[in-house]
C-alpha cells in the first residue's frame, strides 16, 4: 500500500487550461498585453485595443479567477506599459492622445481606491517601456529625436530626470522588454548598432550614477520584432532570450554572469516544436518560464542548472485558447495566470489560467 502511494505521488499531472475571458465583438478588453500581481491573489492587466467608442482598459482578475474592467480609457487612448510600484500604484503610458491637450500621456491607477490620474509627458520625449525599481521609482527609455535615447526617471506628474543619455557609440537601446534593474539599482539592457535589419549587438550596464559600460557582444540578430526579454535573476546572473538565436535559428536562452561571457543554456528545436521565445521570467522555484510566439503557441520552462528546456503547455492548433506572446504571472500555488494578445474566437486575445 505504501509503495502504491509513493508511485502515485510521482506521476506527472497534465496542466489544465481555464479560459477566464475572451473579447466579444465590440466589447472591452481586446488585445491584452500586460499582467501584474498586486497581492492576495489579485491581478491587474492592460488591454490595448481601441475603437471609435472605446479606448484601452485596465482590467482585474480576482483570486477566484473572475474578470472585470477596473478602468476604461476614453477613445483614442491606447496603452503600452503597465508596472506596479512599491507604493502599490499601477503606472503606465497611454500613447499619443489627440485633442486640446494633445501629446503623449502617462497614467496611474490605485487598485485600493480606484483613483485614476493622467498627465502629459514632457514635450519632445516619447515614452518607451517602463520598469519599476526597488527604490519605488519608475524608469523608462524615452526617445528625444531620431535615434536619440535617454534613460530617465519618470515622476508621477510626467516630468523626468536624466539618468543617462546614449551617445552614438553606445548604440540604439532596444525599447521592448529588454531593460531591467538589479537590486543594487544598476540597469541592464540590450543595444544594437542599427535600428532595423540584422545587426550586431551587446549587453550594457548603467550604474545608478548613470555610468555606461558595454559588457559583452551578442551574436548578430534581427532587430525588427525582437522581444529579447531580459531578467536579473536571484542568482545574480542576467538571462535573456533571442527569438532567432542558437544553432537552429529558432531561439535560445542565454546567460551572462558579471565578469564572464555569454553562455547558451537552452536552444529551441529545429522544427515541429517550440520556437521564437518571446517572454521570460523567473519563478519562485528558480526555473525560468516563458512563452513563444509560434502557432500553436507554447509555455516553456528552462532549468538554469541542468539546461533542460521543457514544454509545459501547448495551446490548441486553431489558437482558440490564445496566441502568444503571453504575459505570465505565477500564482502562490505555482500555477499561471496569463494574457495572450492574439487568438480566441475573434482573434483579439484571451485571459487564462494554467494549473500545474
């Protein structure tokens, strides 16, 4: 009897997929792209689809998995980034808004009270992806001209203070999910020598005081559509994914240890499986988790010690469950809440839960 119990406990449980929400025709919540945890099993996300009568929206997923719109933006108000600050506020950028006060906007939303505020970005500074820092601040890469970029601290009123202004020799920083901040306040990111096409690149570090340093070269990569998500892991290493990296050109996950060189710890298969990794984060168990953007999409894990790449869940072939890239957040029980920007019945995305 004891042997039977032990054997049963080692059996692999198949992941279970639960569809929480999918956009209805002319309904809210289309094209969900961001998801953040706010504690007590509650999650907030950003859906960026717009119409003549509806703008982007911030939505809420409860601990029980129910979906509701937390704040609806007016028409023409889009959204690109959403981060949670140490204060509990959600902060994001809303793109360019037409009208009397036309210009790029930032917004903040308080999940505790529902209070919402928005402000204009400084003239001539186009917001990029945002990151929340350990000291409670929010930072981003702003464009101030053709191929002119600045790493800035962004205040809640939209004003900025410069941390570092990139020179031509320092390259073009990728403004997607490739900028992150370490516990010591240093920033890490990826830059390239060209804004389009295939380009050589490198990993860089910017100290809290604004000093720039090239760390190591990266194999030439296609800059257009490159996600290259970058994380600063608890082991002190930097991990990121190259959508077309590796010997198979189907994607790789690489590691950089301070003072060392790049090391490929996982390469995606040549065909018929996972490819083009597009999102990446570190789980509580120390494994890396992410999604690719192929059809059908997959959620995968990478063991940084054994270098094992494993497919955890494969979406259906028709993308009715969703089409990644998917923003994923780990729940307390090790399951995932996620959003897919595409797929679903009308192709404008889904909100889902995957148990393990």
